[in-house]
C-alpha cells in the first residue's frame, strides 16, 4: 500500500481551506484517509500552517511520501530540511 501525505480540500467555493492528511495514494482527494495531521489556510495573512511535527516525522519514517505542496509546507514549518 503506497501511502501519501497530501492536502484534502475543505471550505466553500472560492474560499479553500486544506487539511493535511495521510491517505492511500489510490483514494480520492477528498475521500477516505488514514489520519489527519494538520491544516493549512492560505487565505489568512500571514498564511496559517499547523502540522503536528511528531506525527509527520513518524509517517515519513514509516515510508509515507509527501506531495510537492506538502513537502514545501513541511519545509516552511521547519519540520524537514
């Protein structure tokens, strides 16, 4: 089972809000997920990013691959280099 750390879109039309989730790579974007590890709100100034560093590093150690966007968010949050 290929596991990815990716964004799940929430919020209203034209007002996106994202949750950072760990999900099977074959599940739909807003579908079933394994665990929620944080959130990302791009509409606030400054951008609001809250990711549980312990859970994120644990899942990466287990072999979960972050998407490019999530990898950038993890770097910005200083969870990974």
